[in-house]
C-alpha cells in the first residue's frame, strides 16, 4: 500500500452517496450485472441489490469479483424484498418502465434518497417492481429500437443522477458516517488483515496516513499475548 494509493481510497470513500442505490430486477446476464456494478462505483454508489435466484447470483459472483471489491452487492430473493425496506427508509423508487405515466428520466429529482430500479432487457421491470415504484422513467429513443441495453441505460441514468448531485454539492463533503467510513477504509486498505480480524473477532487496529498500522509490531504482540492467555491453563 503506497501513500498515494491510500489517499485515492480515501477520496473515493469521501464521494460515496449512501442514499443512492440500484436494484436489478431479475437481470441475469453476468456481463450486464458486472457493467452495472462498475458504473455504480463510478457514480459513488457503495451498495446495490440484485433480486434473483441464488444459483444465478453465485454465477455472477464468480465473474465479478473485481467490481465487488468496491461496491457491496447484496442478493435478495425477489424485488419486493429489496424495495420494501428501502421505501420504509424514505427512498423513492424510480423504475425504468415504458407506460402511459412514464416521464423523461431527466425530470426525476435524484438529489432525494433514490433507488433506480432496472429490469431485464426482454421482460423489463416486473409487475411487483412497477407497483412499488414511485415514478416510471424512460430514456427517449430516436431510432427503431425501443430500449438500450440495461447496463447502458444504467450508465445514462446514473450520469444524470451524478450531474444533479454534483450541482447540489452532494459530492463536496463526506456523507458516510464515521463507523462505515473507517470500517470500509480499513477493509479496502488491508483486505487480508481485515479478514483475519473478522475471523478472530478482533477490532480493526488504527491506520496511519499511509494506510499502514500505527504500531503494527505492538498490535501483533498484543494479539499474540491475548491468544496465549486464552490457552494458559
């Protein structure tokens, strides 16, 4: 870990938007999901949700580990299980769906706590997803095809969300709470050590400005002595 790399991690976390997320509704193609995760990261999203069967999610996890390093992707058994808790927290749900009441995606207010609901290319957002949506949004199409690829649509919509939030100053100051910020920073900077701490029920030690343990040797001795004490009969 170099000092420059550690500062880059901090800069990324300081732009994370805890009240902006994505829910995919039975989007099964791994390449599309991976592209959506990468786009979410670029827009400052730290957590998103996939509503899909477990077997399909396992296949996706196997092809998207790099993206998962920066964005937490949580599987939900169905779209209702993903959306209802978020709506209860005050999120608006914007579903990409062509209907009589659909509006241009640029008319939505993305500075509010927002879920962008994306459906599979052929089937679109499910009936349950449409019913839970607060607004149906569309991307105007000028050609013969009726819709963009779902990952392309995600990029177009998130670009608008990022534009609005940038103008509103939502990227100017850190918005993650301290606990989430420092936990995530440690896990990004010290992935192997964080895994060791989780497996052994240890609190994360402090890091210096370069992303290294403040006093690594003392921490190692403390951990060793504590483990030895537990078996000192």
